[in-house]
């Protein structure tokens, strides 16, 4: 024992403890002892009760969900499945009734009441089974109706005229419904092809009215594309892509009273070859792109101008800048959107042609 | 002497508990709270807690370890309580950290040593008290405080270093 230990022990031993500490504490401990036997089990039960209740609710929910999902999956299909469900339900009802009988006989120990309870249980299970059987028959009738419809369809199919009529009607219904879906997101689809050029900053809801004129006088089918652009640069940009076959015709101009901006409308005529070339060029660019094609439109696309190409199958919107073209493809038939970013190679002259023509116009 | 409880909690067991552990527990709590009145209150709470919970002990060591650990935890809770942190004991103000009531009974060295120990952080004070006053081994301290053995050893070593800085090397050398 070193000096520190001796001194510390002496110092701690010198601390005075209250003389009545043991008596006071003993009184408190006896009081706690008297309360403890009643209190302790109560606390334990109180703590366990919510847990037991939660477990019971969970088990009940799982059981109910399992039974419901099983019933639904079976009822959706065939009579055989419905019959199977009927058997399961009736068996469950009988089992439950039997359990009730057992419980009531155990609790009451009165044989006459057991019989009556058993009879009631049997009756209830039978009535329950009957109701389920009725439901099964009803569902069977429904399936019969469906099969009848199938038979009617087959009969109609045998008659070619009526079959054609049916097909025509269905086609008409489809054509009536489809534009409504497309109009929600896109401009009305063009029959063959249309091109619109929208300058940076222009609103995207500029109408792209595509009127198609087929003239067979020259032997070639030419398509007139009614394109609205809101600036000379935009029209020039379109011309840059078809320098040999296009022409820009100033159509109208007006001044926005609020913003003071001058908007010029143009009609651009393109032949089908040029339009097809543009579409092919863009499609190939998308096809050869190594960029990841995403199923959504990028949030922000910086571009110098926008080109929109429409066809029967899709609408391509090109966001053109110096280094890249971001292509957004709206698939009209599948109603889905894909986008890809195509880098413009240094050898490409697409943007340069646009810029050159823009400067020439100025 | 009454042995450890085997599910029997009666007056005899209460007397056995108080006779065996009250002094030890109060002084242990004192090393933590630095106040004899708080120490007595904490010790009282430990004994009442034991009666309420009625734990079953496997051995006397188990019983002692339970009492020590409960006492330490109650002292920690007291020091963490906002009431304790916001209050200053009156005698501390008057006596300036004079922990002994009967200063005449101990010499100045013992008083100096006690003051030095009480100036240590609480986690070091408890380890020093258990090791030097109660004669517990590091392993026993570890079991009683639920702290890993290396942690207890480190705390004891750091406490010694701090005490040497305060008291000098000659106090702690063999």
C-alpha cells in the first residue's frame, strides 16, 4: 500500500454518513416491498398488452388478406376455381361452426344446448354454402355469357361481310380514340411528313400545320410543308438543310403589342426527297449514337435553335447547338418518349451551313 | 449472516443489504457526486430499486456488481440532470471544495489527496475509488461498470498521470 492509498483510504473513511441512514432506508425498502408484489406483475402485463394486441392485429390482417387475395384470384378464372373456392369456404364455415360448438359445449356443459348449437351451426354452414354456391353459379353464368359472346363473334367471323363491318367499326373506334391520346402531348399527327423550325426562345406551341399537296403533273410527288417560323434565321436554318430544293416565302408579319417582338410567318416548301433525307439523317444519327437513349425528356436542353420533324410514326424534335444535337423522339404509336444526345463531329457541316446561311440572310 | 436472496425479500434480507453494502455504496456514490447528501440519496434509491425489481442473483459477487453498477448509473443520471447542473452546493461555496466534515480527524496530506481525486473527471474518480479504496481488480471494475477491461486500464493510467501531476511522484510510488 503506497502513500496515496493510505491517505485516500483515511480521507474516505473520515466521511461521515448520517446515523439514521439505515433506518430511513429500511423504512423505504419495507414500503416498497409491500407495494412490489401487486405492482410488478401489473406492470409486466401492462407492458406486454400492447405488444400482444399488435401481434393479434397483424395476424388477423394477414389472415384476412390471404383469404381475400385467394378468393379474388380464383374467382377471376374458371368455374373449376370457383367450385374450389366454394369447397374451401364451406369447409372453413363448417370448421368454424364445429369450433363454436366445441367451445360452447366446453363452457356451458349442457348437452341439449350442444345439439341445438350444432344444428344452428350446420344450418348456418349449409346456408353459407348455398349462398356461395349461388355466387358460383352467378359467376358461371357470367362466364357462360362471355363464352356466348365468343360464339357470336365466331359466327360473325364466318360471315365475311359482317366481319368486315366489325373490323371497320373497331378501326373507326380506334381512330377516334387515338388522336385524343396523342393530342394530349403532341401536335396532330401528319399524314406523311412535316417540318417545322422554331427559333430559340420561341414557344413550342407554334402551330405546325402540315398541308400536303400531291401534284402529279410533273410526274413526281411533291409534298408541301406548311411551316411556321418566327424569324428569318429560323427559316434560313431550314433552308440550310435543303439549299437546293427549298424556298422561303414571307407570308405575314405582325407585332406583339405587349412585347414589341416582330413575328414573321413563312411557308417553306420541301420536296419529299429532302424531307426523307432529313429524317434519315436524324434517324441514323440517333441509331449510330453511342449516347445513352433515355426514356424521358431532359430537363434543360441548351440549344441555338430547334427543329421538329413529324411523320406518321413519330415526331422528332432536334435541339441543335454547336457541338451536339439532342434528339427527342415522340413515338406516336407506342406513346413513349426517347431522347438521345448526338455529338456533332468536327467533319460535319450541318451547323456551319446553318450559320453561313444565317449570315447571308442578314 | 443472511446470504443472497433466492427469491425471498423480507426484513432480514433488507437488514443484510444495508449492513453489507450501505457504507460501501455511499462512499462510492460520494466519489461520483462529491456530495455526501446526494450520495446518500443515490444509495437509498439503489436499495429501493433492488426491492422493487427483485432481481435474482447467482452469487454474492453478482449481487455486489449489480448494486455497484446501479449506483454508478444513478449517479451518472444525477450529474446529467438539469437540476444538478444548474445548482451549486452551499458548502462548496463556503468551504471551497472541502469534502471532509471533520477536518481535524485527518491530516493535511489525506485532505490533499482527497481534493486531488475529487478534481479528476468523474469517470476517472470512480475507477480510482474502486481500485484503491475498495481494492477491486481491473477485471472486477470492468464487470461492475460494464466497461471493457482495456478502457478501465486506460482510465486508471490516465488518472494516475493526472494525480502525479497534482500530488507529485512520491505519493503514487510503491
